[in-house]
C-alpha cells in the first residue's frame, strides 16, 4: 500500500541524505603539560601523587580518561573500543578513516554526533548543547507500542494518571485544545487512530489535516514500518487508518525517507523557535525511538541539567536541531509531537524528564509496554 505525501510542494522528490563526516581531533595537539582525568597532584608542589600505571611525565600526557604518547599522539591506555586508528571527538571514539563511532566514552552520549551504531536498546539519558535528552529505543521482539487518549473521554488528564500498571515508557502525544471545563474538548488536533478506530473530535472541532502524521503498521512480511507525511481525509480514513496499529498527528515532519524535511503547521509551532521537544521516529530495523528534550523553567530561572551544567538563554531546541538529533539516532522517518510545557517522559515508574510545566494536563500519549510473549 503506498502513501501519497501531500506536502506544501507535492512535486518534491525525496531522496536519501548522506550523513556528514564528523570532524576529527588531533590528539597530538593537546597540551603535554595537561594533568586531568584520573591524575592527582600535590597542591603545594604541583607534583603528581597518584598516576595510572603506564603514565610517565616524560613521555605521556592525559586527555580525559586516556593516556596519550607524546611522540605518536596515540592512546596507550583508553576506554574499550579505542585503537591506534581511532580518534576522540567530544565524548565518543571515532574511526579515523570511516569517521564512524566505535564506542562512547563514559558520560552521556552527545547527540551532536552520529550515535546510531552505539545507542543501546532501552532508555538512555543523552545530551545536546548542554540540555538533557531522554531517549528510549524499542526492541521489536520485546516491546509493543501504541497510543492512548487516557481514561476519560474528551478531557485532558494529568500525565501520570494515564499510566497503566504495565506501562514501561510513556511520552506526551499530539497538540490538543479547548479548556477542560468546556462542554467539548479535543484531545488531539491532527489525525488520530488506534487499531483502525478513528478518533472524531467532539462538537465543532474537526480533524485538522494541516498537521502531519506518524502512521505505524506491519507490512506484508510482518515487519514494523511507518509513514510520515501529510494526508487528506480520504487517504487517512480509507488507506492508512484501517490497517495501522496507530496514527498520531504531530506539528512538523522532521525526517522523511532519511532526508531532513521540516514541514508542518508553522502557525501552531515556529520551527526556528527553541522549546522543550517531544519527538517520535523509526529506524530501518523497525525499532521506534521516543525522545524528549528538556528545557528551562517557565519562571525564567536557569535550568540545571542532571550533570550540573547551567543552561541560560536556551529553553530547548529548534525543530531543525530536532531533525539533527533524530538523524544522529539513526531514524529514517521522524515527527515532532506537542512540545513546550507538555514535553515529558515516564520510564520505569517515574517521570525522568524535567517538564517546564509539570502540572499541565495532557491530551494523548505514546506508550511502550512489554509483550506478553517475547518473539
């Protein structure tokens, strides 16, 4: 079954984008007098008091947790995965020739680099420009993913009240509208369906097809696939929703067929503005990636990440940075969901993100649960 992507430029040709190589760092250019990492020095004399076994002040120096030979610039002692053909960029180890990431150094993964080959299944707390990023990668054999409108019809609900006893991971979903005390309240603006059942907004609300969708289903070989793009009413109700596990609307597409493509409802969300973000993507192996990027408190206080970094002047990321993050996580399709004060992630019994508006009710969610029988 094909999908007609009704973008603002319906004739646009989609093509695979090529990842840009990561800039390499010349380790031999580091200061030979550096004393950092696991070296301790006497405050008065400046002499080292505790040194790694292979450290020698005449022939080596330290960069992070690596011991480097002064003459060759090669690491003598390094984290697993490092070899003479490797370089360190940020907090990852890079192959000199291919520029591929071999292994992470200790600490949060930096999502400004391609981490698609080292990001593990399950939950990972990463970082992007000093902001905490919460990532969950599903295992198609172990996890099942769906969407929910909560327990009450046409009412936004407190986020954790939407957690079931078997919920492993949950993020907020679509944009929603109205006020909880009004007679009619739309829990989602864009197209929304669960196992073929289409959500029809109440009262005067109508499904808004200006919002793109993320449609998740199995193909003829029972592989998990997704479509990301814009739909008209006929395509949504007759071609996509009937066979989909779920369809959820977002504000903008981020990646389509591996290509960065930020298109959507600019009046609802400014793609260049920065805010906390919630994003959903899929990789070629069928695994889904759920992402929440933290931001700054609404009252203007400086936000401090879990690593203790102070972030001032930034309250999150732009959608173009969101596309970069999802690309670096290995997604081929990705969409931006509701963000700002709505962005939050629940994992393993608690909210692990830091919502800027923790009391805000939520209209819909994306949920990950453990399959009863592992495939």
